[in-house]
C-alpha cells in the first residue's frame, strides 16, 4: 500500500481526511473530461467531497474482516442446528466501472462446537463489500472467511444485488438482480442440508 492508502489517511482539524492535491486534481480532470466546468460554484468543493466519500466507500481495505470472528461462544446449550442471518443490506462498488452495487446477503452456518455473535456476520460482509469488488468474489470471500475462522460443519452465502454498471449505463436495465451463492461443507455435500438452507433463505 502507498502512503495514500485507507489505513494511513491524515485527518485535518475538522476531523475529516486531508485530500492530497493530486487526488483533487484527478477528480477535477474527470469532471472536465465529462463535459462540465470544475471551477463553477457548484463544483468547487466537489473534488474533496468525492475523495472523502471514497475513503468511506473503501473502508474495507483498512480492516481484516476475520477479526470479527475471533470472539466465539461455546456455551450454547448444546445447540448445533442452522444459524442464519437473512437479508443483510450492503453496498459495494464494482471494480470495472466503480459503479454502485447494492443488494442483500443471507449468511448461514452449521456450528460445530461454537457460535459467533450474529452482528459479526454482517461485519464480515461489510468488511469485504467496502472494497472494489465483483459479486462473485465477494460471495466467495465471505463464505471462506467464515469457514476458515469458525470451522463449522457448513457455510452458505447467497447474495442478490443490482449493479449500477448495468442499470445506469450500457444496456440500462433497471430492476434486474444478480444472484450468486457459495456453499461449503455439509451444505455442498448433503442434499437435505442444502435444500433446507436455501429454502429458509427464500431460494
């Protein structure tokens, strides 16, 4: 990573990230190339606003999502059935056009001998989503992170999202959703477990 990476942002007196001149200049160049005047009143502060927005959009580069799974609980009263968190909203940006990806994810796992706080599953999702992404990789990364760190009997992740690069440009087809899934362990190997989790997720 360079000195301008998310992990090393310098904050100004107002608590906001300081935007280097070359970053602001790049955004001004893009505005001008798109056909507008970066010096007009409404666009004067836009380069700094855009730069700071991208610091937020890409917060995931500054964290390791697996840390959210480091604290687990073994006293679960013998519970060893499905744990499912449904319809978790998220936003990401595609790495091809830097356009928004907005959608929802369902994350499930079959615990072996420990569970994790349910909010941590959403934090893992957001840790990977807040990076430049493709939906297929996002789905796989979330599933693999849970598999590696919780070591459960199985993991299932299903993501349904709309892509701005398809709805706002190109073929311009709003309302079209893309669904990706990643199944590991018992959800991949056992038909009944797979059918149960997909049914509970609504697929």
